[in-house]
C-alpha cells in the first residue's frame, strides 16, 4: 500500500484529533448540518474543473513537502471556498486514515474524478511516484481546459453573429416595415416582388401565431434534436457530420487530436499499459466517431496488431498522427512522439482559432449590412417606381 509520504502514522491521527477538538469537522465524520446539509451522494457529486485543478495542484505540493496525505487533505479542505468539494475531501481523508488507497477512495466520486485521473493515480501508487503523477494530472487538466476554452470561443462568435442578424431582421420587420405597408396601401402603388416578400414576412412575424408558435417551435426542435442525439445512431450521425463542416470540422478534429495525443502521452509516460490507456482516452473523447475509432483500435491491439495499424485502419484519424505513432513504435519512443503530436496540434488549434476569429470580424459587418440593405432596398423600390411613373 502506498504511504503517500506519510511515515509517522500517529502524527496524522494527532492532527485530525486537534482539528476535531478545535471545532473543525473530522475527516472521518459526516457533517450533515450547516453548510453541508445539501451535500449530494458521492455518485452524484459534480465539481467545476477549475476547483478540481486547484485541488490537485495543492495536493501535489503538500505531498512533495512530506506531509501525510490525509493531514494534507484536511488542511486543503479547511481553505476551500467550494464547500461541497471540501466535504468530499474530508470524507476521502477519513477513508485514507482508515487504510484505503487513494485511487480506491476516489472511485466513489465518478463524476468528479474521471477514469484518466484514477488510472494515473493507480500508476503513481504502484510506482511510488504519486507526487509527480498528481502534478501531471493538473497539467493535463490545464491543457484540456485551455483547448476547451479556445473551442468554445471559436464556436460562440458565429452564434453571436446569428443572434445579431436575427435580432436586426426581426426589429426591422416588426417596427419599420409595417409603417411602409400602410403608406403603400394608401397610395395603391404596384409593388415589386422583393417588396411583397418583405411585407409578407412582416405580416408573419407580427402575427399572434408567430409570437406563440415561434418559441414553441424552437423548443420542440431542441427537444427533438436532444432525443435524437441521445440515441447511439443519432449521436454517431451528428458527430460524423460535424467533423465534415467547413472551417469548424477541421478545428474540432484538431482539438480531438490534441486531447487524444496529450492524454495518451501522459498515460504511457506513467507506465499504464497501452490498452488501459486507450480505454481511458476513449472515455475522455467527446466525439462518437473518435470514440468508435479508439474502441476499434483497442480490439485490434488486443488481437496483436500494432497501434498505428489499429487506429489508422478506418481512415478517421489524420495520416500525420498514424505516421508519427508508427515511427514511435518502431523506435521505442511512442510517448515522445505523442508529446510532439500534442504540441503540434495545440499550436494548430491556436492558429485556427485566431484565423477564424479574424475572419468572423468582417463577417459581422457584411451580414448585418446585407440584411439592412436588402430590407431598405425592398422598401424604397416602390417609391423609385412611383417617381419614374410621375416623370413619365
């Protein structure tokens, strides 16, 4: 059993006892009152990644300083702002004091501690390198959070453009176009096709049916999509087509490759067998097609095939990834090649996000200008026709 840097066992017991006497909750006790009265069951507990990242960083530093892990967890919990995580950490400390392994205890919180973190901690316990493993987990979480933030930022920009375009269109159709419609009807002028289309759209969006049916229809579409995406075939169809989208498809694929290579390199460096490492990479992926590719690779590796052949057989992963993995296997430097691939794809993601953001900035201007210009032209075309007729 790993000692986690804890040599004098009575030292930890005395610390816990002093903490209890001082009025602080013991790590072995379950506090159901006060701040912890809404603590969910361990299997249902969910913690923000930023709080979990800080926890792993602090725990790594404490272990490197030679403090017993249970004692260190009590100290960390006392200074946490997230009280739910603090209560969970105190409970974990109590189980460690009772003699359980850290990895075994963390498995009680499946929504907090992912299989990747559990696997790395198990490897750290077996090899006596838990301190460095915890630091690796924190680094891996930082990189994943950075990539996720970049991806969200790149996806949010088009949504903002779409919302802005729809808002401007609805504003003009609801408040401006009806005034011109009254004027056209009083003049009895013959209206061009474009103007008729705009007047028809204005009637639709200003009708009670649209006010009630629009939100209901949008909600229904969201519900139906979620139900379809919740099925295995629906998720596979959507995730496969997402990777084929112009601009965004390649960005999503690069993001997946950066996460896959970074995670796999960390796991392999920690001494985890390749099949176990791939299983944890599969659980970490968010794309059903990539998950399927990794799952097929696992089956082929278990049958004795090389990793590069197992992952590259269906042609989903980029050829660069397969080639670098093949070189790594042939030279015995698989983890090194994976690290280089992770660095490369992280840079690719940075470059793609920057280019996409710069390309979207003028798009906002063109989209809004196009909408406003089309509506203005549609409204003024009848006036131009009337002026021409009067001169004639």
